[in-house]
C-alpha cells in the first residue's frame, strides 16, 4: 500500500499559521476599537459632569474666580473626544480590513482542506482497489491450483 501524500500539505500548514496570526491581529484590532469607544464614552461622561458642576455653581451663585476654566475644560475634553472618534474610525477600518483578510484566508484554507479530503478519498479508494485485486488474485490462484493438482492425479 502506498503512503498518503498531499502535495499541498505545506501550503495548507502555512495558511493555517497565517489564519492564526490574522485572528490574533483581529483580536488586537477589536481591543483597539473597544478602547477608542471607551475613551469616547469617558469624554462624554466628563462633559456631562463638567456641565452639571457648572450648572450647580451657576444656580447657587458660587462661581469660583476661575469660572472661565469650565469652557476651557469643555473645549479640551471635546478635542479629546474628536481625537478619540478619529482613532475609532481608523480602528474600525483596520478591523474591517483584517476581518476581510481573515475571511479570504479561511476560504483558502477550506478549499485546501477540501482538496486534501478529495486526495485522501482517492488514495483510500486506490488502496481498496489494490487490496481487492490482491485478494481476488489470491483466491483465484488457490482455486486454480487444486483443480490443476486434481487433473494431474487423475492421469
């Protein structure tokens, strides 16, 4: 019996490694998106807190001497939020590109695995045919030999 050998085995192993590598990159990209979303949420929460503090101080008539710090802080936080939103857009785009690459590699791996399975099925069928031929030959030889011996014994 011949040993099974898939000629594209190296390509399949390489694509499997690439698939794991891209999945790791996808996890990192997901974490980057999540961090950017968290930054945006923190900026929004800071703006809400700042507005509430200013409102409370304004209603009570106890604005501190540096009351103009509230708008400056709001502008700084808004700038941080815009920067975080820009990072989020960039991170989402990177995530989408990595996900597209992951899908392409997954399809390639699946195609190679299907080819491997087809090659394995053909190999197994060939080995079964070879084994069946050997069995048939053995049975036929054993069936013919006693008939040849009986013919010689009768003479």
